[in-house]
């Protein structure tokens, strides 16, 4: 899921709907801005209260968003979770980390920080993994069709060559409060096959919404609809499906290796 942030009561209905429809889910991934005021305990209490029956039964793999950061610090965010402490030296533990589940690697970055200090660790982590499937999660999208060109040129310049070098499959982001799936991309160019470049996903799970414009890299986009995404992997086949709160399929594709 992308941002919950606002309307956590409504978001709670979404996450419980996801749990009911897909009880086999091993864990949940959120791409930042879990709450609106990361320095306020009340917001965290509201998040977990509305996720009762879900986040107390399955692990939450969280990335840090800008709303979790207060003057550069993320004290309550770090205090809420017990995340892997295997990130790069010099960065506060639990803000950047990696984990493997079965034949999949998840690398979680902190897009609030300067990207360069994360590059060497990112390169080593992706390169050392023998996982068939590789996913990267962070908050600020590198490709966003929101009006005003909300792309992140510094992040993109630092990180996308590493993603492409190591065959990252999906890049999962939030922040721009809409849904967008890119074509496979390499060097900003649209590729024919997912084998040639990552697919970038932007999504929102809460009630705050932004508009979008067309862009050459967009394969699917819509706004004003909160969604959750399910990634099913069986051997060399990945099935991706995006659902709204009522279980309607909003987007779907598959990748084979």
C-alpha cells in the first residue's frame, strides 16, 4: 500500500478488506506516510487501532515517509517498529534495511535522506542476493504524473542505474496520492519487457488524493481511488493485482522468468 496518512478510519476498512479477501498474505508493505503527524503518538494509536486484526497477526514491512520525519528525526517511527538493523553505516538503524522472504528480496530505502550514502550499500545488497525476485520500497516516486513534474531527479540519478544493473523487478512508492504503474523503464526509456527494466508503482491507500497528467512512461493510472496491491509469486511467475476497497480489480499484470 501507499500512503494511509489521512482518513485512517476509512483506510482501516481497506486493510481489513484486504485481509479478509487474501488471508494467505505473509506480510504487508507500506511505502511511507503511514500517519499524518509522525511525531504525535495519537496518530500511531489511530493507525494500529484501525489495523486491529491485521497488523497484530502479520508483520508490517514499512518504509519511512516525509510525514514520519520531524526536523530530520523519526523517533516515534523507529520506536513503533522492530525492523532489520542491517542498513548502511552512518544512517540511523531501521530507516534503511533489507529482508528476504522465500525467493524474494525486499530493499527498503529512505528517500527523505540524501541518496548517495545509500548507493554503495544498495549496490552490495542487491548484488549479493541470489533471490529471483527483487523489490525496492521507498516513499517519494521517481516517476510521477502529478502536474508540476514531481519527479525526484537526484534520487533517480543515484538509484535507477543500480536498480537496472541488478534486475530489480518492482519499485513500490507512494507520496503523490494517486495510482500509477509505469511501463518497464531503462534509462527513462520505455522497454518492451519487464526483463529489460523495473516497473515503477505509485499508489495511495488513504483518503487524500491528487490529480495526474499523461506521461509517456505511464501504462495505467487513475485517481480518487484508494487501493491495495497483492503480489503472488509461484516459482518463476509473478502475479500482480491492484484492488479497491470493494475487491474490484483496478489493475493487473504478470511477469515470468
